[in-house]
């Protein structure tokens, strides 16, 4: 019986150690979501507390500061209506600021709906930001 308890506790301990290792490996701070940044990285048309952009915008910008302690497999991911639309590996070793834009190839306005931006390190979500275009979060879109 003691052997069974040890088997149950070991995976949760490993998960806790892995989770602490990841959160101690990369710190994310000063996350900003806006329509654009000017030359000195000041946000232009930052979203309000409603996390809603008006329909008609052609791009969304996410900027954040990071402090990484070594290389760890890290990705940023963009979702639209729950579906992954873009993922890319990023290096967050050292200190700095990273900036990512979401825009359409043809320059058309972004679709109305719910979007998410996530930072994932070794399978763990370090940051997840939800916002909508043309409606409030929780609203259903045609």
C-alpha cells in the first residue's frame, strides 16, 4: 500500500518541481496590448479595461518585458475563436523587450471575434491574454 501512495505522489512532485523551474527560468512582466507602438515604444490606442478593440483595426500589438535565465523552449501563440492561427519559437534568454504583431497579409481589418495571445515555456502557459475585436469578451459573434 505504501508503494501505491509513493507512485501517486511522485508525478505531482515532479510536476511541481518542473513548474517552479519554468516560472523561475523566465519572468514575464509589463505586458501591453495595443494597436501599435511609436518609435520610443509608447503604446498607441491601448485597449481599455474591456479588452475590446473596435472593428476595423488592421493590427494588434503585444509587447512585454522578459528576464530569462538560460534557454528554454518557449513559444508565442495566437488564437482566433479558440483555434491556433500562429505559433513561433522565441528565445527569451537574458533581459529585454519582445514585440509581436498580428495582422492579415492582405492588410484587411482583423476579423470580429475572440483572440488570445499566449506565452508557453516547456508546455506551461506563462501568460495568456484574451481580447475581442468588434464586441465584448463573452459575446458570441455571427
